[in-house]
C-alpha cells in the first residue's frame, strides 16, 4: 500500500516573500520524497485555530515565522531546549501525538559558521550587534559552543540589558557607541541588526581594527555581501554571509517531517541566490 504523502508548511503573515518553499521543495525533489511543503498565510487572530487543526488537516508539522513565533511558543505542548532559551518557536512537529515546538535558528547560525569558518567558536570574545529575536538565537548558539564572553551592543540599551539578564553570566550589555572599544579584542563579530539590508549602506561598526584572525558574519543576506562584510573582506578578515544560516536552519525541520536529513549543497545555495535576484 502506498504511504500517504506527508505535508508540511511555513506559516506567517505575510508569507509570500518566504524562501522556505523553494528550499524544502528542492530537497523533496532531490530525495524523491512524495511530500509537500506549502506557504500558508494566517492572520494572528486565526493562528491558534490553525495550530489546533494541524493534525486533522494532515500536517506532519512546519515552520513558523513573523508574527507567530511567540504564539507558537505558547501553543506548543512541549518545547526543545533552544526554543526555551530563545523564547520563540520556528519549527513545529508531533511526537507521540503531542505538538512540539523547536527553534532551529541557533543551529542554522552555528552550522553556517562550521561550514564556512571552521574553528570559529575558539575566537571569543564575541561582539554581537543588535538585541532582537535573531540576537537571542546567536547568543544561544555561541554559548552552546562554549564562548564564555559575549558583548551585546544595541541602539536601545535596555534590550541588550534584557538579553544579558536572560542569558546570564558572561554576557554584557552596552550601547552601540561602545562597540569600537571592544573590536580590537574580539575575534568574532556578528551583525544581527537590520542595518546593511536592501541597499542601506550604513556600516554599524568599522571592523578594520579587529585582530587578523577575526571572523565577521552578518545574518542579513539581502544583499549577500553587506557593507559590513565588504569592509571586513577589504581588511583581509574571514567573512561569512547570512544565507547559510537560512539554509541550515531548515535542515532539522525537514528531517522531523520527512524522515531524511537533507544536505545544504552548492546547488541549493545557487537556486536561492538566483531567487534573491543574483544576491543583490
Ligand atoms: P528585530 O527583533 O526587529 O531586531 C532588530 C535589531 O536591529 C534590533 O537590535 C534593533 O535595535 C536593530 N536596528 C534596527 N534598525 C537599526 C538602526 N537604524 N540602527 C541601529 N540598530 C538598528 O529583528 P530580528 O528578528 O532580530 O532580525 C534582524 C535581522 O536578521 C533581519 O534583517 C532579519 O531578516 C535577519 N535574520 C536572518 C536570519 C537568517 O537565517 N539569516 C534569521 C533571522 C533573522 P533596537 O533594539 O534599538 O530597535
């Protein structure tokens, strides 16, 4: 008897911009799995009902994006360690009939650096620019990999302080203006602010004063090479763009829903780069 095709989704509001259907569609085709992955636009008022009806509608699980990540956190019956640490859920699946919420952004961040800058976690102290949702995933990943000193700088100091409090000892909070004094001693610089996106040419900090072994990464991936990464590359530092984080964060969900662990291949990256308009 033929197995029923498994269904997965990405839910958000709006959702048309999401690259997730292209990523998962590539893996389904490549692995010859008769499943589907669809984008679903659900308004906040309807999200709880959407989640309640997941199993009845034949979904094995899916991804959750803006603005539903906190609601998914509250609705999940069980949560993984990363979701608990980060305070948001971006992946849902079922275990023994119970809805589990996970967060794969920290995995995506670390796996991207593992692939493109092996040994990165030995480069602490780390300087994190920004204190939004993505910064939480980055801090969790850095802590999991044993980076014991992390400086968080943010335009709104209170948000950085909130993260320092949340993630505990080793994390310090500072205003954005304090970044230049930390740069010479930091071997890892991570931009999690939206500065540098979509033709915004502002460089949040000047990486040229960082040590020679420093790794600079930006989680913004439109454009692929942000002004910060361009400045770091010009200085001769190792740079890693943010697209790999997006690709790698998709891996654990696919494995949960479809039972196979997919690969982040150069071909997949090229497909998404083309979809982004050649990386510009
Ligand atoms: P968020 O929660 O809205 O946080 C935005 C951060 O950017 C805050 O720290 C904010 O500072 C700062 N910021 C915004 N405009 C600024 C400006 N003009 N000057 C200085 N700081 C500014 O957003 P998020 O969810 O963390 O996402 C941040 C970025 O990461 C987005 O571009 C998103 O697309 C990207 N992202 C990429 C991936 C990936 O897979 N590569 C994953 C997640 C997110 P304040 O606190 O002062 O407002």
